[in-house]
C-alpha cells in the first residue's frame, strides 16, 4: 500500500471515529430535547444517530481488514441500515401527519441539528475523498449515510423552525418523505453491490 493510500486509510478511520463520537453525544442531547419538546422529529433524529453509530462501527470494522468478503458483508449491513432508516422515516412522517402531532419549540434541538448538518456534510466530503483514494466502496457508501444524516438534520431543523416561527407543524414530516426516497435508492445500490460481488 502506497503512502497516499496509507494516509487515506488513516484519515478514513479518523473521520469514522469523529462521526461515532459526535453521534454518541448527539443521542444524549437529542433524547433530552425530544422529551422536553415532545418532538417526534427530534426523537426520530436521535434514532438516525443510533443508525449512524452502527454504520460507523461497521466501517471501522471493515477498514481493519479490506478483504473482499468483509467488504461484501459490510455493504450488506450498510444496505440494511438504509432500509431501516427509510422504514422509520416513512412510518414517522405518516404517523405525525395522520395524528397532527404538534411539537413544542426546542431551541436546543434547533442549535444541535444546525451544528450536526454542518459537521456531517464536512465529514461526508472527507469520507468520499478518502474512499475514492482507497477505491473502498464501503467508506464511500458510509459517506452517503453521513450525507443522509446531514440532510435529515437540515430537514428536522427546517421543520422545527417552520413550526416555531410560522406554525407549519406539518413541514417536518413532509420533508421526511424526500429523505425516504434517497435512503431507498442508496439501500438498493448497497445491497445490489454486495450481491454482485459474490462469486
């Protein structure tokens, strides 16, 4: 492995470790904010953070040994995480719209989701570059999980802001459906990649 690849592998591991740490802290903050505001959206974003913790753990495991069989297993696990995220978001958005659930204002939730969006977009960019250098589909795919995390943070922030300042309580679940589409598309790509590489 050349110096460039060694540096990219080290950087990829550091990015995953940063993602893992951020989301562990985020789960605690979001649990508090969701309970205080009785917000389904914040609770949902907390679940997304749990999924991202799992995805980062899988990638750190895969980067420890880049044999093809381990890559295929990692791609299947990431594909399953996308499926779980899509199912959760579709269910949450539908329930919120059907029941007309109105969350309370949450300043903590808005600040955290705004910070998370910025951090996750930056981490996703780094993972994409490191994954491309290593030609590692698992790291590239997990970078897309991180993009979804950033998009979800942006959507939740928009929903909280529109609810707080305009009274549009339904904005958050509607934007959730957009992310469902993206998550399903990425799940199909990850799962088909893991099957296609099998001999």
